[in-house]
C-alpha cells in the first residue's frame, strides 16, 4: 500500500509540475526583432534591432502564455553604418527624432498574451507595443513555436523558439517623416529563442 500511495503521490506531483506555468528568459544572442518598409514604391528595405531582453511564460496545460519584450532603439541596424563623405549614416538617421528618437525614447516594449492555440502550439499574441512614448494594440501571428531540451546545456533545461509577425503604421506613433516615399505601414517580425529558468 505504501508503494502504491507513493507512486500516486509521485504521479500527482509530476502532473502538477508539468501543468505549472514555465518562465523562459529571452536569449538575446538568438532573438531579433526586425521589420520591412517600402522605399519609393520600389523595394522593401529591412532593419533589425540587435539588443533585446525580456521573458516568455508558457502554460501548455492551461493553453496560456505571455511575452514581455524590451528592445533597445539605439541598436537598430540596416547595414549602413559607414559615413564616408556623408554627414550621417542611415542608421544614425533612424536613431534621430525623424524616426526612432533613441535618445529620448531609448526602449521599445511589447507585452502580449496568447490569444488562440492550435493544438499544443500558440497561434497568436494580442498585445500592446509602446514606441516613441505611444502605446497601441498589436496582434502578432505566431508562425512557429517549439520547445526542446537545450543542446547548449546538455538537455538540462528547455529552450523554446519561434517566429511571429504583424503589421503596424508608424504614423500611429507620430513617426511621419518621409511618408509616402517611405511607407507608413511596416511589417514587424520577431524571431525569438528563450531559455528555461
């Protein structure tokens, strides 16, 4: 009887542990928020942010989850960082008050919660993005999400990752420079990896 009771208790504990929410820390080396914006109706140019932090919480049993991202605006990179004979690079211009105004608003944040699930995977995030001191709703479609034993830690912890995307208008946040030559609408992508605690 003692063995049976012990086995039941162990099974109950294991189920409870599996059902509990798990928290993951954003791996900044493998997380890249990036965007595309149209230039002169000709090409879609890309920019990314190189410094991101935050956390992800997932409860697979309850089909709930959340994300809290902090993006350093000054870390924007578009591949144009050499001035040459110009007074400033494109990256420097994007950090200026015309665009991301990184000196006055050093951080872009996104806080979201899973809105729907497809089987065992979250399908969308409903959240709020804060840019240039303005907060607006932003829904991101989760295109992929997966958790595995982390090979970088010999499987002793979980590593989760995936991709999400959505669209927003920069004018909604007061960023109106050079519209329509540079499109108002931009498409935001987030490639995320996060490490279990």
